C-alpha cells in the first residue's frame, strides 16, 4: 500500500503543481495588504502587470523595490500596474522597510507571511518578478535584480503595452 501511495505522490501530484513558466496563464490568487484590504490578481486583468515576490531582508529586493516605484510612475498613464507580494514572516519588518524608503509606495502589496501565494508559483529565490500581459499570461520572468536589468524590464513592458 505504501508503494502505491508513493507512486501516486510521485506521478500524480506533480501534474497539479504549478511552476512559473513563460506562456502560462497566471494562477488566480488574492491576499490582504497591511491595512487589511483584500487584493486579487484578477483586479489587474487588462493591464500589463509586474508581480514581484520579495522580502525586506533580501539585498537585491531592497535594491529593486525603488525601481518598481519608478516603473509604476513611468507608466502610470498606460494600462500598467505593479503588484508586490511580501514574504516577510513578521509584518513589522515589512512596515519598517516601507517607512525607511522615505517615499510613497503607489501600488499594492499583499502580505504572504506563510508563503501560500509564493508556494503556488514555486518561488525558490527572491526577488522573483513576473511580467504578465493584458490577458494574464506570463511573458517574462526575472529572478534576482541588478541595476543593469532596468533597460530590459522597460523594453519588455514597452513590447507588451504596444500589443
């Protein structure tokens, strides 16, 4: 009996797990912000959207977060948005990070302290950034962040906004 269960686990379960992959539709998810507002990824349908998984303790995340604000501001007059998913286990760490930015964050952040949303996407490294098109299809994936990638991000977003 144990062998049958093991076979089922090894063969069947992977069919139901999702891995982030270019060309796949995003899996719908929702979560709460620090203010208790419920946000759903379905709210972003019809917009090119950057979804960024991050945490306050992550050095590349700290470097990349201000760039997300810059992207949001640069494309605010277009069908574009940013949604971030914070993976800090303690909400206080998220709040301290935002306060230390010394600037307003113009987009929503879902708090995911138990990594429930991150697990849907098998997030193994952060920052992990998905760029989805207006039809909620993953078109680009970035793992990690360096300032040299800023131009690539903008080219990818521009290409999706032109469609």
